[in-house]
């Protein structure tokens, strides 16, 4: 998450985003806000929902940061990242 930490205006959404991604990558049976919040130890899904609905962060910039990181790690000069 250090790669995209600067894209979040506050520490709370940054922390929730880390938990959200960890939940998505987990073997949890379902991947909705209730299940991800439960996996993260939250009592309700409000923090996860707030991240997706109203938190201030630049989703396009996060996508670009992750894409650049993956391309640098695995890319080839003449390759295509799919």
C-alpha cells in the first residue's frame, strides 16, 4: 500500500483500502462490504462502504500507479500487459 498511500487524503481511508484489498485477496467465501468488514474486524460495513462511496481518493491515479508497478516488475519492452 505504500505505492498508493499518497493518493488518499486521510489515514482512515488508506487503512480501510488496505483492509479492503486484503479482503479481496483472501479466501473469504463472499466479497461484499459486509464480509470484507467482518474479515477486517469491523462491527459493520460502514467504513468499507464509505471508502467506495464518499472517501476522497483518486481511483484513476491508484490504477495508474499499480499498472506502472506491475509493468515495471513483469513487463517486457515489446510485451503487452493484459
